[in-house]
C-alpha cells in the first residue's frame, strides 16, 4: 500500500519492514492494534503529539524543517494526490521513518496544509 485508501475497511497503511538488500521500506495494510499507532481517535488534520493519538497512525509535522514543532494527524503517501484525504490537502514528503535493524528509513507522509 501507499496510502490508507489502498486498504479495506478500517485498516491503515503502515510500515511493516525494511529490505536491507534493496533499501526498500515495506508498508502493509493492517487493523489498528492496542498500544500501537492508529489506536487514537483524532481525525485527519487534528492536532497531535505522537502517532498513537491519530486514528490513521501518522502524526506529521506541519513544517518538515521543524520535526519537533506543531503536528497534525496525517496519512502515508506516494504522491501529492494521496494527500487529498486531509481536510486542507497537503504535500507528500519523505520523512524519517522507523529505525529497523539500526538502519534509518524514509517514509512518504502527507505534510498538512
């Protein structure tokens, strides 16, 4: 998946693994799980502090050059068009993803307008 809309029902598109050989981040559709990102109630575009605040499992900075600044619930993406799910739209940008096996990853997240 690239975005939550690639998934069925209430499933979310989230990072699953990292292929060291190809440097490819693998994302999969999964149901939100207790204690993990995607367990919050905040809707897309709502203010958040961490991913688990958001029903989408993504809490992105409003200003990508200030990753510790104000944040809003967002979604994963592959193109800018994927960000149309946000109330005011957004721009798809590569941001720091999870560190897997001591390797930092980049994942496409919508930067909310």
